[in-house]
């Protein structure tokens, strides 16, 4: 990817269907998963107020990918189906990706179907099978999530061919033995892909769960990954282990000229209107109450993120980001 520094790069005109936006309409959650940062941070629970929401709707034509994820469980958003339908009506080309623990789908018989018909990608957080699920995704239980999985299997037959369905699995000591078994679960319930993720370490007790701080455990995980890869290939399930296997711990500077385009085309918006450049959400770059999205994207602060990409003097969180130093062991440590 080659970019030339010109005015349009410094102050881009925001085009229709060009932005990737993470949005948290709600920061409530119905589960207390063992490894979730919510257990370790004093997080305010809130629902996006109507004035922010209405302001946000003005920018829907400019968004190409809307990610409902992070900070809360999106299915706790009041009137979610109505909101999804409104967004699709304003911009029929938008792609909506929903990351959820799935428990909210048990709300009413047709709720899941209506949600799935209004989105393009479902990413189900499933961090264990059977008893492991019960131990991690509390107070959820395997019996309930199996109802959701069976419902999905049934509805998936009626979804468009290009509907994308993924399972997201955070690998830790407690669940590493389920790595290969998850392929069977994905196949059984008609999911297309499994994304195996690294765990963020927010607390000393999570260090014990980390698969990268224990060499023996890490080697055992790698063996299981090899087994899972073969199984996935045989069952036509896509599997992504890159977050686990990219562990060479070098600190090489990226060779590509622009390693991340987030300062040009990405935003993460919280329920209180606070805006960050990307899902790391470290630096506040504006608030929808006071600033418009074009104002935020052309602010001095965002220019610093952009120039960092050219000069390689990466600005703030970029300097520690896995996109810049993909293999550092410490990137996931937030102690
Ligand atoms: S922190 Fe990472 S993802 Fe965010 S803008 Fe910087 S390089 Fe990109």
C-alpha cells in the first residue's frame, strides 16, 4: 500500500461508505465472563442517549462497516431491531457486524431471527464447551447457549448465502483443551469460521491463565492448534490462529509504508458519545455532543496519528499496538 502525502491525505474528504466504526449503544452486559476486562475495571454502565443516537444517524451514509461490539453486550440495547432496521434503511450498503455472547437471543421466539435478518455478520463469543463454558461464561450455562446454537442452526438455513457467521474463542489455560473440539461445534451448528484470540491480561490472576507466560502450556496449545487446523480444513471451517501463533517477540519496525489506515477510516464511539480513533480506545479525540465526525477526523490530534504512520514515530497507543509491533508479548498485558 503506497500513499503520497498530499492535502487529501492530511485532510481527507469523508466519502460515502468509507468509514469503519465500532459503536457501543449499550455498556451493560448480562454475563460476567472470567477473563472480561469488565471484571477488572470500574466501568460505568449506560445506554446511548437519544440525542447522541440521532446525531450518529446523520453519519450512517459515510459508514461502510458498523461493528456492534466491545464495552458491553449489544443485545442489551433497547429497541435494537428497530435501530438496526433504521440504519439499514438509511444506508442499504452498510455492513453490520454484531459481536455477542448470544444469551440475549433467548428473549423471545422471533428475536434472534429478526436480528440476524438485519445484520451481515454474527460473531458469537463462545469461550468453552460444556463445563468449561459454565466455568468461564458465568452465569450463562451450556444448556442455555445450546438452545441459542440450535436456533442459529435452524435460522442459518434461511439466511443469505453471504451471511457470515463466526465463533470467537479467547484461548486460556481453563479452555485450551477445547481448541480442537470447537471445530466440531462450529460444524454442528453451521458456523463458517473460528477466530482464536489472545487474552488481555487485566489482573495478576489472569497471568495464571495466560498461555504465553507458561512455555510448556504454550507448546501444548501449539500442538492442539495443529490438530484443530487439520480438523477445520477437513470440515471446511475457516480457522484463524494468527493472534496465538504470531509470537516471535521481535520488535521489528513495520516495513510497509502505512501499516494502519485507522486514522483515516476508523472510529470507535462509546455510549456517552466519546470518540476514539480505534478499538484500543486510549485517547479521547472528541465527543459527538460537541464535535461532528468530519471535525474529529480532521482535528490536530488525528493529524498526529496520521503523521506518525509516515514518520514511524508512532503517536500514543500506536507505538504499542499489535499492528505496529505484532509479536510483543507485553501488548496484551494491561496490569
Ligand atoms: S493504535 Fe493500532 S489500530 Fe489504533 S490507529 Fe494506532 S496502529 Fe492503528
